[in-house]
């Protein structure tokens, strides 16, 4: 080492005499011991004790009793004491040919920590430490020395992101020590498994059906959620989550949630536990008949639509079905979305309750007055009405005479004289027409309408008087059959020219649209038939 008179002060490095004044006899002994080089093997990888004698820029100057001081980067001290005179243990990294020393406090601390860990721990022992950072394949944990915690050993189930554990204090078991490579592998999972096993044994002893237990949602599936009761997992089935409708368990619970549940059943042999959440509250079906008597009206909310009807919630846990046939007095509803949508507030009547199946049949139309009850008062037979054509069929037209009330205008009741096979082109959809009420069937909810009845029947007087026997008329062939041809002789009025009355003509010689002259042979007003002839004699 250098004698006091040989020390060159660099920055704030103190003289040996000044150190002696500060440290007294402890430093004197250190100086004396350093003169006996046999007691100081200054070999690389050796851990020695030294004193802080000064600072140079960001480095700390250390005197270890060698002929020259060593320098340690200040960053290796972290929060350690670097004040003048502080005693410190460092590792000799290298002794250069020039006599300069390369020292490291970090490597000394690591070696000391490693020796301490190995001296007090073995494989299978538990250690506590703080998760420092995330590395490839797992986490680095500081237990005095950095050890490796594989991702697969972090928790009972592989964590989606092990980075969430950074900064946490954990307990783990040493599962492997590699002395040569100075590598230690630990497992937190083994600690949790042992605790889980103990908890399971204790839980099994005290578990009873009907108990209230607190657990944590561990996993969610389409059919329910698995709840960790602290050693045993129980299944909370979707049907036991709520007295009401639950489409998916995630609507009620979420992973990690702490929840109190009821033990419904326990199979000790198979270690299966059935849990319930809705059982913590009163079953709303217990006094359903008292709260919702048959025939009573209630408000509700549409919560689901199916092809056959709409489900209406009367209260939490109580829903009923409104069948499409019970939605309207006046409309033929093909799908409930024609009348309601999810979220609509509706008024319904209780039609039927099945206590065993816990099903309620509801009616929307029954909560309103039935317009068919007073239909005859509003539309007596013979009354003239105005309506809008809503639909056309081969046999007639449906005419709406008031909102939701339609009547059938049959093709035979459109014209006195025209033989129609379809309402068009006489009547078109959305056309406003005048009609007469012909008949009302309240039970079957049917109304028959007539258009031709708005005018007098021409077959009574007009046609027989106008078409006397022997009257010669201009006509046009409208239809050809094997027994003759039909001829239009007036606007829409047809007569039959039988094959026997064709004279010197044949059916083939009289195509549709052919203009011909005919003579009235006879008029049958009762059967509404007109006979024609082309014979001149």
C-alpha cells in the first residue's frame, strides 16, 4: 500500500493521516495487517474488505490494503453508503500488470448472497422474494440473489401475462440448484398446490349442503362458471345464476370476481360441488298465483323474440310467453317483430300458469278491447263503407275498412256482368274503393264485401229489355271452347255461341278477338246466361 506521504490527492481523496483521524484504531489495524502480504492474497475472484477513501467523478475509490487503490463504479452501490471511511466488501476482478486494481461491489454482493442462500437453503426449501422483472420464459425473483421462476410455475394455471406479478412479494419452493452455473429455479405453483391441498382437506371436513361459501370466479364457460372455494372448484351452472333469463354466464359474473354462493350438492367420491347464486334469494315462483292471478293485467318488457312469440318479463325472474296468435285481434301475425321489438313496454293479460314447468302464457290482445265484439254495431249489413285494398288473390281482394279490420271482396261480387278470374285489372292494390257490407261472421272474424251491390242488378230489367230475342249485335270472340265460343256483346257482358249455332262456320274459324255479328237467341235472367246464334234462318 501507499504510505501517507506517497498519496496523491485526486478530487476529494483523503490522506491516510486524515483517515486515521476519522477511523482511529480500526484503520490502524487495517494498515498494519496490509503490510503483511502473506495475510492478503490479492487474487482475482477474491472477496476482500476495504474502506472508501474518496470519489473520482461518479466512481468510488476503495483502499483494500494493496499497493494501489481500486475504483468501483458508483452505480454498483445503488443505495449503499459511499461516505468517506465506509467499510465495504468488494471482489478483486483483475490485478493489472501495472498494479492497478479492477474491483466490483456488485459481484461481491452476488457471491456473498449466493453463499448465504446455499448455506441456509436446499432443494425443497421455501424462500421469499420480490419479483424483479420479466425475462424469457418467466420471471426473475430476488431472494438475496436473482433466481428463475418459470412461467409454468407462477400460478396453478398458466397466467396470461406473468408481468402482472412484477413488484409482488412471493413465496416459492426451490426445485433446482445448479452450483456450478450458479442457477436456482423456484416454483410458486408448488407452494400454492400444497396450500390448496391443505385447504381442500379442511374444506371437505366442514362442507355441508346449504352452506354459504365465498369463492372466486376461476373460469367461465357457455354452461356456467367454475368457482374456487379455496382448495376445491365448484360449478355454478347458468340455470342457477338467476331466477330470470341469462343468455351467457358473463352477464352475471366475471373472472377474478369474489362471490358468495350456496352449496347445492357435494359428491365426495368425484369431488364435484354444485353451487347456486339465485338460491340466496326467494324463489319468485313460490306465490306466483297470488301475485299474478289468471285474467289479471300487468305491465311488462319484451326481452326476447322467437318465431312463435315474444317473451315478456313481468319482474326479475318471471317471464311469460305471448304467442303470435295472442298479439292482435285484427292482424294475422306471422312473426312477433311485426308487432313488438326487444325493450318495448307492453300490457299483457295472464292467460295460464304452469307451476310445475314454471311457464306463463300471456296475451297482448286480451289486455285491449276486442273490436270484433262491436263490429256489427259499427258496420251493419247493408252499410256502405270505404276502404283500401291491402292484398289481391285469385279469388278476391282484401279491403281494410278500419285499422286492423279487413273484409273480403270476392271476384263474383265485383261486377254484375263481367266474369272475373282475378280482381285485377278492375281493382289494384292500395286503391281506395267503395263497398257494401254483405255479411259479418263475428266468431270467425270474417266480413264479406260487395262492390257490384252499389248499383242495381241489370239482369232484373235492363238486360232482358235491352237484349230481346232476335236482336242483332256486333260482338267479339273472347274465349274458344270445344262446345262453342263466348262473345262479348256489351261492355263486359258475354253470351255463348254454341257449336250448333255457328251456321256455316267452325270453332277453328273463330279465333279470340275475331269481330262477328250475332243474334240474341235467348236471355235467362235467373241463370244470367245469354244464348247467341249466327244462323240467318
